[in-house]
C-alpha cells in the first residue's frame, strides 16, 4: 500500500500548483494528477454537479490504485469533500482559502479573498470565515473568468491584467494588507498580482500547507512510502496536453504528461 501513488485532482491545470509543492516536499512518493480541464471551470457549477465530478475523478484515481486523494481544488473541497469522505474509505486532503493566517496577522484588519463563486458561496467557507474573522472586514471577490483564461494559457495576457486589476482595485481601496488566493489556479497569477499590489500586501496561498498536511495524514495512516527511490509522477488531462505541459515547463521534478479520458 505504501508504494501506491498519491492521487491528486483539480478542475484543470491549476492544481499543479499543489502538485509542485507535494512533489518537492515528499520526494519519495509517487503521484498521479488528474486535470479535469474538459469540465472546467467548476466554480460556476451547482453543488450537485461539483459533487458528481469529484466522485468521477475519485473513482478514476481509485481505479489507478491511489492510496490517498488530495482534492487540489478549493471549489471541489468546499462543496464535495464531506460527501467524498463519507463515501470512500481512503483518506482525503482538501484545500480551502487560507483565511486563518491572514486573519491572525492582518494589521489593517482588512483581508481580501479572491476565489470562485462556488467556493465563496459554500457552507464550509462561510463556517471557516465566521470562526476566524471576528472584528475583521473580509473583502470577498469572485474571480469570474480567471480560471478560463488560465486554462486557455492566457496568463500574462492584456485581458488577464485588465480583469485582475478590476478585481483587486476594490480591495486596495479598502486598504487590505493580506490577499488570500482561494483557488489553486491563482498562484500562477502571483507575478501579475505583485505588479498590481503594493509591497505591504502579503499574498497567501495554501499549497505548502496542503503538502505539509498530506505528510501528516500519510504518516498517521502508516502510508508514507519508505522507499529511498525518487518517486514517479504521472499527470493526465482530458483537455489539451500542451497547456498542461506548458504549466510544468520550468519544473525540475521529472514527470510525464499524457491524455486520458475520464
Ligand atoms: N482550481 C479550482 C479551485 O481551486 C478552480 C475552480 C474552477 O474550476 O472554477 O477552486
């Protein structure tokens, strides 16, 4: 069981931001990544749809013999992880907007959260936000269109700059000092966001925390791979292979990218 892969899925290529953290933090683990680009974006879909797609991805990762599943998508986590955990026996790791560290450290008491509609309207997000944001103003903005542009490979495009500026401007006007990226696609936007935001705004994403938690849960379940060999990494997409490859171009961890129907 220990030698089986860590399964990771996202609505598309964005969850590779999480895969990168995991493959570096756990170098002896094997991983299988599913990019459900054919069905992206999840953020506009109904909760029932998001649950059905999350089940489909989980079934595929189980068929591929994974020992644990990382839901590398905030939208799928906040809408479907409860159902996944109650349906399947293996452990699931989720990703949620990292509102807690932002709320603990903000000095202006104003925190921005950029996420999908599906995440911001979920019960799980509302609950987490309620627990940590007493006396703090949270400026929530839906990143409509951002996932689509990233999936089309238009990260550093004029459309992206215009759209991002329009979403971030109201947060700057409110004097935020923390910006929480509540979607696993958005870490790819950090270089552009850094141009829009002043240095006093800290950007937080959840990638490293998810990798840490994955190690903790593997360990607690006696599932850590004890092999001293470097892990293998197979990434699959039901969308455009070239777009997924281009996201990983500068990546130093050896991996393969292929097409898969799921
Ligand atoms: N990467 C997904 C997330 O973290 C994107 C959601 C979408 O497909 O809209 O929420």
